[in-house]
């Protein structure tokens, strides 16, 4: 097997070289004293031209992690993140929870307090090196990662990195965590030899069991009103085409419940929107496809006799402590390969006459749905403060077909549909707020020629550390269009309170506690302070032209833009 030899001085240099060799393009970093050997190694590589990942500085760990998440979700490649010891890891945990639930592979690394108090290169030399050490630094995020380890010496470097990357990328993917003690990074290494290409590859995605596919086909064939509910089938863009073919061929409606990816093009004849509620009671077989929460059982449910199939890489969502949806058949398999097999099996059962009746019914249901959406848009168009349906429709008007939408989480996709696989990303089902701005920057880094639009609630935007986000946009030349839908409150908290206590004290109060965000800063000025274009929009009629100006700033002037859109509350 081919081996490569590298002349390096220490483990840090070998580490960066190996990451680059294994395809890690970027290292998103928030540095501290633990980084000294890496800063030195990056500086040396800049002089010698040795291949290393490109370092991308982020001034908060949540930003570093969100940028890595955005880059990874678009490219489906593994980025590295490096943060400062225990405290940096703590700030990165929320990002790791988001990535874990969305199966985003990220090599999450952190320094570790120097082990020794004197003697070795890299030993403790600052007072913080005592207090920052923890008994189990990885313990705080062990639930969020698939694997964790500490690099103990340079000799093991190749095995450790290959194992980290192959576990992160084996479906279902997810973050892994590696701590890097300073003495280990600084340890002299007289040359480094490694296999190229790697001989420790990721496992292939699971293929479905043939018996299970036949059983699923049998269940679907026996149904007059089958229904597919998905949230993340489109994580793999190849699965979008397969789902589109499958749904069209068998005339099965598809609902995307809280989608995190575009799973079916918005103009597909089987697209029945984003809420399975109206179709649940009529369904006589349901295929839950890569979807953790297909409906909310306390609010609605299919009929008890309706058979439910779950299909996905991990159809039981085994890392969720509780998930009790009925499951008569669970099929482990990647959607892109399982759907064609299911189609082949189903083809043997269905008749053309049954399909034509279903197709007809589906067309009627879809027309009624679209008419309802059109009616909503017409009725809210003039509302002031601006209604989210109108804001979403205005964004749809300016959005090029190949734009990437990053939605945290206020955009209404029914009024701003996308047709291109990989064109839409919703926030993680873990809902660790503060993701969208950074994720949009990471997406832009991945595809610099496409317009990236981040739609963020005012609350979500604040969680994302806006000053750091705008600074990163300017510093790394990543012009993104930020649209803050500003209702001056945490609407989700208000909705939750009204939901539980519809006649309660808070419902009667004009200003219930812990919900209103009074005296919000002028978000557009924060963007402008970082060199971007900013505008506040209160008049619904002015929104289209404001969007045109903002898109021009991003696409022609190549600078970030932010529209502070004053929206209705709950
Ligand atoms: C890290 C984190 N902290 C708190 C929450 C709880 N939370 C969920 S939604 C929300 C409010 C979001 O406000 P905004 O983005 O303005 O959207 P709105 O709810 O007003 O539509 C909060 C605080 C969370 N999901 N994540």
C-alpha cells in the first residue's frame, strides 16, 4: 500500500498535514493558549506552502461550530473545529447538540490544559493552566458526539484521526470529539509517514433488508390512502430525486414536517405542504421517512388501525430517550437506495386504475392547499406590522432558483418554496438557537457563487452573537443576506404559554413576563457597522424594493446586507 513521507518538526505539523491529506478543507477555530503549536505550524505552512486546512477564525465557539455545520450540510464533507480547552468546549456544546441531531459530521477538537507542570515543551506556563483542567473534559458533551478520545502521542496520530473521521462520516453521521494536549502537539516528531489513501474508511450506508422491503410494499399496496411524512430525506440530495419518482409513480402525497432539508421540490404534484394534520385521519398507511417527529401525538394522530412504517438510516432514532410513535415495521436503510427497491417491490402489486383515482384525488387536495396559501398571502399582504407569510412571499420573489435558504426558524416555506435539492436548510431539531447566522456563513464559504439568505427571528439572531457574525462575514469576505423577522419578542415562548394556559394570567396580560424583547438594538446598524448594507422595513409595500436593494448589495457590491423587518407578534 502506498505510503507518504513528510518532513515535519513536531506532531502539530503532522496533524495539520494529515487533516489536509484526508480532505479536511477548513479548520474553524477559536484560539487560546493551547493553540501555540498549531499557530506556529500554520505560520510555517503559510511560508512553505505545505498543504494544511484553511484556518477560519471565529470569535465565538458557537459561531465556529455553526459555520462548520453550514459548510458540512452543504458540501457533505467533514470540517474541523478547534476550541480552547474546557471553556471553549462548553461554549461549543450547543452547536454539537444541533449537529448531532442533524447527523452532521464534524471533527470537534479542543486543546487540553498542559498535562505537566514543567519540563516538557508545552508544559504549563500560565496560571490558567491549573484551573482549566477537568477530570473528564469530554464528559460534558459525550452524549452529543459519536466518539471521543484524547491524542496521547504522535505515533498514534494516523489511527486516531482516521478513526475519528470514519466514525463521524459513517451513517448516521455526527460530530466526534478529540482533545489535543499541548505537550503532545508540541512533541518533536522526526518525520511522519502515513498511508495514502487511508485504509480506515467509513462504513457504507445500510442497505434495506429484502424481507422488510417486501413487507413495506405489501402494506403500501394494501392502502387506498397512503401518506409519506418526511423531514430529512433530502439530507442526501440523491434521495430527493428518488422520493420525487417514488411519490409520482405511486401517487402518494408527501408532507414535510418541520423539514431541515428540501426533500421534495415545491412544485412537485405530490407535495402536500408541511402539516400532516389534515391528512392523518384519512391515511390508511403511513411511511415515515427520515423523520423523527411525524406528528404531535398530544394534538393529532392517525387512526389506531393505520399501519405505520418507519424508514431511515436509524429509523428508531435510537439516541432519543423517548419516542413512542406507532411503528409496525421499521426498515433500516438510506432513502436514496431503499426507495428504488421499495418501488420495484411495490410495482408488482399496484394497478393502474387504483393509481389514476388516487392521482385525481391528490391533484384536488394539492389545488385546495395552494389556493389556501394564495388566499393567506392575499389577505395578509397589506398588514402592518408585516406578516411572516408576506415576508416569506417577498423573499420568494427575489430568490434566484439556486439560492440557499438557511431558516432559523421564522420563514414560512409554504410561501417561499424551493425546487432545487440542497436549496433549503432548517434549524436543527435540537433547536439550539444561535445557529442560523453562522450556518449561513459556512454555506457561503462552501458555495461562494450562490446567494445565501439567512432568515432569522430577532431572538434567534441575538442568540447567534450578531456582532461576531457580521465581523466574520466581513473578515472572511462572505457576503450573506440576513433577514431578521423582528417581532420584538420570543414568540415561541408566548405561543407555548398560550397553548398551556389559554385563559391564564399571561394570556390576559398585555405584557407577560419573560417574553417581550423591549429596546432591541437597530440590527441593521450593527450590520452597517461591520461594513454591510442595512435597512429597517416597517411598510409591507416597501419590502420588495428593500429586498432588491439588499440583494444588489450582496450580489453586486459583494458585501453583507441585513433587513430588519418589523413583523407581527403571535
Ligand atoms: C439555546 C436556546 N435557548 C433557548 C431556547 C428557547 N427558545 C425557543 S424559541 C425561542 C424564541 C425565539 O425567538 P425568535 O427567534 O424571535 O422567534 P419567535 O419565537 O419570536 O418567532 C426561545 C427563547 C432555545 N431553543 N435554544
